């Protein structure tokens, strides 16, 4: 642990960690389990195109979530695109700006327009009371994002979508294994929901995603869209692309699902430790997970109040980075401040900007042990108690 600020890595001291401690470090399954599934894939000589691993993966997801259909995809972004395309949408889709840029890019990639709505600063999710004022005669859909796996205001969004006859989608990239307030798994809401199984996600397929829905016809259209529109061997009955998940990726997803309870337990333990160890540190406030709602605790996210903490969120991230703690500013900046959206309108998204300017995601997952959490928390606490001196030295460095 650091005893004085000269020992901070940014001022020439030895970094706290020998190896980088990453947010998003993949949770890896036991290798023998993955290798045995890969052996089976190679023995079968069936590498992709709806093989047995993909079918098992889809079946397991349906069983876990209690949802009728799962269409596994090459990644979450392609899943969103398929869900939009198969619904025949055109015009505008209302989305939050406080999300990974894939949410908006998927909309625009298909030639529709992403219209950004502000969030509720308490939940970091789409604010339903702001959605309605953005609806125009070009609006085709609302797409909520369950940020940090915490459910959107499902009832309010469903009510608006039904009354205004809009399609309702959820980007559930963060929300695999999470539930709604009533205990029903996310994946059962709106017209369809889309998960990401990217390497950095709580359950991963290397790269992967899935669309889930309880609508039989919609599911069929999405299956066609995922595979060039093929219906049988030589018959193409719809426009489609190639968004198929490969067998080896599905195998990784299955092994990853096998250990998901262990990952949740580790994530929750780390999150609880961070909260406890940093509970008394002024200016650091961890987001809450409602004890009555199931979450995967993948995201150990805190808001930094620069006045109370003594350093800005960005200074904190820079200082942590020097110590090889690779914290992330998810999601900074808001999508509306990125190309191609920034100059399009005079966006007014004050809550999005305030939250994007203060959040920090800290390392979590199987790669982050209790000792790592204690060292990260100890460092953050040290930085707060020496904030004035650190600020002065940072200013000297900048000169
Ligand atoms: N919607 C939402 C709300 C999302 O969060 C995402 C994805 C999507 C949609 C789209 O789903 P996909 O099409 O991706 O399935 C990362 C991920 O690439 C992205 O999947 C994820 N969200 C986003 C939140 O995080 P970057 O640009 O931050 O990635 P990168 O390369 O900086 O890596 C993140 C951290 O993880 C780094 O600290 C390094 C570490 N890492 C990463 C990889 C790939 C590892 O330690 N090992 C690895 O293999 O986007």
C-alpha cells in the first residue's frame, strides 16, 4: 500500500499491480470442459450453421429464462439489427444515449435514425416520462437498455408502446441472468430482447449474442434473417444476412453458462467488498442493486462526486491506470456526443451528461480476488485522503 504520494505510479513509484487488472477480463471456464466440447465439434465435422452446440445453447437459454424462442447470433449488435430488420421497422427509434454505442449504431446501420432520450439519474435507465415527448409520426419503436442489468421501467415503457402502437425492444446486453421486479427473467419483455455474449460479458461466447422473444412469427422471421433467408436447402424466402453463431462460440457459451452461478457469487462478493471498504470514503457512491431483483453483479460501478472526493472521475481513472488498474468510464461520453450523432441536433440530455461524467466501472469477475478489491479500495481511499496534495502534483506534472 502507498504511504505517501511519491509512491504513486503516476509520480514515478512502482505500480500497485504487476499485471494489469482489467474491467472486462473474461471469465474463463475450465479448459478441459471447453476442449472436450471442441473435440466433439471436430469429431462431428460440423463447425457452424445451426449445429448441435448452437441448438443446445439456445435450448438452455430458453429453459433458464422461461422464454419461447432464442435465436443465437454472432454478436449482440447483429442481434439488435436482426430484431429491427425482422420487425420491418423504418423511421426513428427512441434509444438512450447512456449506453454502449452499439445500441445506436445498430439502428443507424440499418438506415433508421436513433433519437436519444435522457435517463433517470437514479436508475441510469431510459426515463419513460421523457420518451413520450420524442414520439413523432416517424417513430417506429422504443429500445430500452437494461444498463448494469437493472431492469428498465418495464410497465411504463410497455404502456407507452401499446398506447402509441410502437414496437418495443430491449437491449439486454448486460442483463443475462437478471430479473424484473416481479422475479420474471429479463428476456420476456417487449417484442424481443437482445443479449450480448461478448468476451467481456458475464457469460461469454468469445463473441456472441442472442435475441429472445415469445412471439412465434417474429422468431421465425429472425431465424430466416440470421441465415440469408434460407428455408430448406435451396429455397430463399426472405432477405437475410449471415449472423450465425459458430459451434466453437456456442461451446464456449455453454461452458460459460455452466459456471454462471459461481461468477455471480464472485461478482456479488467483490461488489459487496468494494461497497463496504469504500462506504466511508466521501464522494464515492456505488450504484444500488435491489435485493429483491436478481442481478449478475457484473458491473461494480460507482459515481464520483468530484467536490467531495477531491479529484475528478477522470483524474481518478488516470491515477488508477498508472497503477495498472484498468478502470473504465462506461459509458462516456454519451452516444449523442459521438459521431455521427453529435452535430445532428441540439441534444438536451442533462442527466445523461451528468452521469456519464461521474461513473467509473471497477474490475470485477473471477480474475478479481478479494485481495485485489482490498488493494483497489485502499488506493482509492488513500487518494481521497491525499486529494489536495495529489491535485497539486498533477498540476505540476501538467506544467
Ligand atoms: N449494447 C450494450 C449496452 C453493450 O454494452 C454492448 C457491448 C452491445 C450492445 C453490443 O454487444 P456486442 O456486439 O459487443 O456483443 C467492450 C465490449 O467490446 C462490448 O462488447 C461491450 N458492450 C462494451 C461495454 O465493452 P470496449 O470498446 O470497451 O472493449 P475493449 O477492447 O476496450 O475491452 C474492454 C476491457 O476488457 C478492457 O479493459 C480489456 C478487457 N478485455 C477485453 C477483451 C476483448 C480483456 O481483458 N480480454 C478480452 O478478450 O467494448
